[in-house]
C-alpha cells in the first residue's frame, strides 16, 4: 500500500514537472516568430530569460502605464475573482443539471425527447446572445420599475457576480444534462440494472444507489473538457461584465511570465484535483459495494 502511494506521488511529481516545462515552452512561444519567419535563437533566449525570472518568483512584475508593479498579490486578487465565478457556476450547473436529468427520466419518453431536443437547440445558441438577453432583461426591468435587480457590470468596488455566474452556468447545464442522460441510459441497459428491477427495486433507488455511483468515473473523462469549456466562455464573460478576473489580466498584460503564472494558477489545481479524484473515487466505490 505504501509502495503504491509512493509510486503515485512520484508519478504526480514527474507530471507536474513536465507540465511546468511545457508551460514554459508555451509561454515563450510568441518569441519564436519574428514577422512571418521562425527565429529559433530568439525563442531559446526567451526561454532562458523566463526561467531566470521564475527563479526569483516573488520579484515578478508587470507593466502598466510604463510603470513596473509587483505581480503579487495583484494577480492573486484577480485569480480569486475568476475562481469564485467558476466554482459557483460549476456548483449551480451540477445541481440544476442533476435535478433536470432526474425530472426528464421521470417524464414519458415522447415528452423527454422533445425537452432534450430543446436543450440541444439552446446549447447551440451563442454565449453572447445569452449574456445580452440577461442584460436586456435587467435594463428593461430597471426602466419599468426603477429598481436595478442585479449589477450588470463591475464598476470600482461594486462587483458583478450573480449575472456572470448565471450566464456561465447555463451553457454548462445544457452540456451536463446531455452527458448525464447519455451515461445513465447506457447504464440502464446493463444487466445489473435489469437484475435490480427484477428483484423489485424502484427506479429512483436504482438510480441513486447504483447508477450514479457507477457513472462517477465516467464523468471524470468529461471533467477536463467541461472546465476548459467554462474557461473559454469565462473570457467573454469577464470582458462583457467588466470583471477584473485572471483571464482579463492575462489579455491585458500578455508577457511570458504573466502568462506562465496565470496558466499555472489555473491548470495545476485542476490537475491535482482530477488526479486525486482518480485515486480516491475508485477506492471509495469499491469499499462501498
């Protein structure tokens, strides 16, 4: 057991090291091109320059209005904004999609098929259309009632949280529902479900005590795709709602060291989280059987 965990931790450390090397190579990539030509010496020089800066991690800076400012803690403050919106949207999307999935499974097949088709159509709508629709509703409500129900953009110390979270969670909810329905319907066709039904267990009991536990590992295969899908949408949301998040910070100060730190803050926590998920969930599932 100790040897197994030691091997796992060792592999994780190697993966983290290789990931950091890859992020350094990607962060320095813009210097590879000089005009329309590939210039290897400038790329190598940028890698050396970036590595030298990262050795003095706490002294990293970014330039604004020709003034060098410390990168820390400013990037951490904006990272917090991004993480709060991302996690809230992920939690809301997970809960709502699970609830909708259960409701769809309880409906007659003809009705559930129409609802799924509607979700597929809504999923295809551009994210900007969802954002503009919510902003229009808020503005229209304000014009009619003189009450601003939600903050439509961050201004100074006033932060817009609710609308960015809702606009980010809606497309993810549609995606989650489609994935959950696909996984659950695949499980329903398996022999253990038919055996449980033959023994007289109810559909909800089978769903909550057997099917959901068995699809947790399959959800892991979609986890990274969903997170990167949310991050790509979050770039637009931070821009439209004027959120001072990490992604808008990276776009505003596109230097190699800023990109590396931002990429590191985003990628490494999820890498560790997904790795521990793969380690612990199969063990818990096995012990629970």
